[in-house]
C-alpha cells in the first residue's frame, strides 16, 4: 500500500460522515430502499450515539407531503367487498376421461330379471289369495304366470352369468350378508314350489286310473302346499332385488336403500294384480283389485320419496330415459289402480287396467335400472355428495357439524 493513500477504513468512515451530513440524494444515489434501513440501538441512558443517529436518518421514512399510494383493487361483486372470482366453475371429470366409479356391467337382461322376478312373486301371492278364498280362475292364472315368470327369471340370470354352471356354483355358499347369495337361495326355493303348484293345475286332465290316476288324486293337495310355500317366499323374492341394487356403490341406488325394496314390493303386487284382472272374470277378481290398490300405493309412495328425498342423487331418476320411463310408470300405475276400482263389472275395463299395471311394472323396473347406471357414469353424482358429507362431519369430539 502506498503511503499517500489513506486506509480503506478511514475512507469508509469519511464517506459515512458525508452521507449522514448531506443525504443520499446529494451524492447521486438512489436513496434508501424500503425495508432495508439500518438497525438502530439506543445508547445506555436512552440517547442515540452519533453513528446510530446518522444511521437513523438513513432509515426509510416516506415524505410527509406525499400521500401514500394505494394499490388498485379488483372489481368485486355488487354490494360486496370481496374479489371477483376468475376461476371457472369446476367440471367434474376424472383422469384420462375415465369415470370415478365403474358403472355396472349389467345389461337389459338384468332389468328384465327385475321385472320377471317381481311378476312371479306377485302372481304367487295372487294365486294364494285365490286358493284361500275359493276362486279357481284367479288361482290358476296366478300359478301359471308365476311358473312362467320364474322360468324367465332363471333364463335372464343365467344369460347374464354367461354359463349355467355359475348359478350352480353360487349354491355352494349360503352367506346371509350377501344379497346375491340370499337371492339365489330364495329363487332356488321359490322356483320348484311354484312349478309344483302350476303342474297341479293339470290334475283334472289326467286319467282316473293307473299311475296317472294316483297322480291326479295326489297333485291337488301337494299343489296347495307348494302354492302356500311359494307365497311365503314371494315377499323375499319381490324385495331382495331392491336390497341387491342398494348394496352396490352406485350412488342413486345406494342412497335409495330404504325406498327401493318398497318400490319393488309395490310393483310386484301391482303386476300380479294385473294378471288377475286380465285372466279372471270380474266376479272372481276381488282380491286382484285390492292387491292392485295396495301395490299402487306402495309404488307411488316409494317413487315420490326417491324423487324428493335424495337431493342431487334424485336427478338421474328425473331426466333422460330413466325419467321418461318412471313418469310413464307412475301414470300407468295410477290409471291401472283407478281402472281396477271403477271397472268392477266390466271385463274390458278390468283387462285394460291389468295391462296398464303390467306395463307400469316394466317401466318402473327399467327406469330404476337406467337411473342407477346413469348416476354411476357421471362423476358429479359421486364427488358432490361425498363433499357434502365431509362438510357435515364433526371436526372434533363433541363438535357439531362443520359449517363454512
């Protein structure tokens, strides 16, 4: 270091004294930066020393004659002070365009199975009513229809399973917590009983002597016992399919678990009554009329609950193909029940009422089926109810529902 040059420390102290005396503007500097002022500590006794006072004068203070500049605010909503949302409404989609929930792989044959199972149960109850009240035409129509319907149910079920052996394999296990397993055993008990009861109707056509003559004498009492056994298992057959649908993860089926068995029971009773109104003369159709009114009341009440209690999950039952089918089903059910009451002496009006009740059962079963499948395909019916349930969960022990 040359002797004519002052030490760097002395030059720095001289610069600081000049900076404290003249200010940063006089030296051509940009001035103090906001938020970067020097730290000031008071001397013992509460006074600032010379260096600290110089540094304090360099602290960032806005000029007193200049008004503070406010940052512009975003335009809010009318009458509110919040910021306007620029995020578009959320679209409920999923990764790679795949649904959140896998839709049922069942096809139309399962919807047909729902209808034929209910028809078999309702017809069996109708046959039991005709048997206990001494109405042979009503008993005969109910037994024959029950056998035909349960045979169709077995066909539709096996067709969906793909192989007849799979139905046999389901009988290996009896699991009370599985609606499918319970339903398989119900169908296994109901089918043979309904078949024996229907075959017993052919006893008068058999010869009076020989082996067939013995069968002619034995079949009527055996048929009566089998008919009562089928009628005993008929309520379970009519309602287990509703429990089966509600036991799945399909949103609109699962949430309607209290109503689906009621709807299916009412539809089964109404369809069985329709068979009686078509096949039996008005003089013997009294039990069918009462069955029609009871079934229509249950079905309409359950349908009303499904369309008004489930909130967002009621929507799949009110729009699209499912909505059209269910509206048609309600109209036909009401018309069939009214015709059953009005047409007590008219065979034509009774037959039209019976046809309306059968068509209503078809529309109701297919509408419920289509509505559930539609709710599984749209992600919003899975995401939105889950978020609502999460908001309503208590935040802690003893806490009430969470509210935003």
